């Protein structure tokens, strides 16, 4: 029995190289064909709305805030995961990498032993078919952590991992190369500056020793399991040289233009935060995403801490950077992140690819998601 064909008509299709007024047919969870003008048969009238590929999100910090919404508060793990999934899908994201943080950062952040609880809730929801979006797992590995190696070894033995992000939040390194920035970050919540600085020397000492020990082990684990690597907050040319030597594929949020330029020259795809673009700059004083886009260095946008920012940033990008049209802007949140992580079956409107699609229209400058399909099934 042939697969049933569903037609979406009267839409503005955002193709890899242009936007056309036309129609699209889906069958068997795949894009069967598309064309300009009137559809060959009656279908669902999209009233001239845009139809874009489902968004692919590589780095979001948003899951943990659903599980731990307040200090010392833990929500029901499955309820937290499903609420997060609904928000992700409502933002037009059909493939999401749930950035679980492996290892405790120098200031005690991280889930610790609860990491596995949340990971298991994701696995259970996936196995039960409860998700609207497809959930894949990157591990945000805090390298100078005492428990990161045991956590990662245990996880990769039991769960699939799509990306390993190498992070180092030691004072004096990368994002916190400027110690004043570190003091400001660590002082969130009202910690006195004296208490912050009293522990800084120990964090720097322990961080250097653990980094030297843990980094080669994490690299070996990634290679053994065929997991792509991302480097987080590259700041200096030395950081980028290390990334190149380690065959890193993705530069997550480089903090300086020099690091972004060196990454791009080395063939490492540069990813920046969508909130950075929308706000007109980094909230922590790092390089602006728009500056990198204007220089032709931006490859991927990530929603980071606001899922809805991903589609908003993509639609704002052409107005902020005249050399980037809508098709190229949409690629930063669809085709480019899919390609960077080996997901060649999605991210573009093309025959044979998975029918991950988002219907949206603009309202007062804000993209409104109206319908979402994953593998041809409507999920929103």
C-alpha cells in the first residue's frame, strides 16, 4: 500500500537558496516533492505563511531550569522533561541536543549525582514516544571537574551521545580570562567578593591539574565512540590551535573576534548565541554575534538560554546584515547545525529528506509558530 500523500499549499517555502511561493507534498515521513505556484492537488491551505525546515538546536541550557527551577527545588523529572519538550517544539525546534552538564563547575554548579536521573527521564520519554521534538544528547563536559570522567564513562556506556562539548570555567581561563568578569559571575546571588577571591587560587591550581589529566581521557573517549567534538568559549589563538589539533568540529560561542577568525580559517564552524544577536551584543561583554555575521564568520546560531530566540534571530539576521538573505539566515538554524553533527537527513526542504517543517508568520516583528511537523507527523 502506497504512503498517503499530504499536500501543504499556498506557502512561502524557504529553500536552501531562495524563497518561493508554492506547495510541498509529504509522504512516508519524507518530503516527496515541492514546486512553485499552484499545487497539483488540493491540500492544507497555509494562507501565505512561511514554511521552513524544522530547526536544529545544538546547545540549550534550558532543560536544567525546568528540573531545578529554584535553588534546592527539584521538579518531577518526567514532568520537567515533557514541559521542556513542549516549549522546544513550540519554538519550531524539531531536533534538539539536550545539553546535559557532566561534572561540577569550579563554583559548584551542575547536577552532580542527579545528572543520571535527568538523563534517564529523557531516555524513558524517548522510549515511550512521548516527545514532540527529537531529542539527542550532547555532553557539556566541565574538564577541570573531579567527577567528569566517571560521569562521562558511565553515560556513554548506557546512552547514545551526539556531541561532546569541552568546557573550562576555571578563573583566568577562556570566558573568565578577565578576572573582573569572573568576580561578577561568581557574585551572582549576592556572594561577597572576599569569599569569592578567597577560593580563587585553589580553583586555578586544581583546575590546571585536572585539566591536564582529564582532557586527554575525554578526547580518547570521544574518539573511541565516534563522537564529534565542540570547544566552548575559545578566547585566544592558543585555544583555537588546541581545538584544531584535537579535530574539534564546532566552536561554541568564541569570546573574541580573533578566536572566531582563527576557528573559521581552520575549518571549525563558528556557533553564536541567538540572544546575543537579538540583544545587539553579549550579556557578558564578549564579541557580538552580529559583528561575526558581518565578517562572514557566523555558521550556526543557538538559542542558548531562550528557545524562542532561535527563529526570531534567523528572521532578524537579514535586516541586521544586508549580505545575508533569508535563505542563508534560516540555514544557520537548520542546514548548518544538521551538517555539523552529521544529520544529513534533515535541515533543508529537498525531496527525500525528512519532513521536519515549521509553519510560521510574523506578528509585530516576532515570528509566530503556527504548526510543526516532525517526520511528516504534526506535533504542534
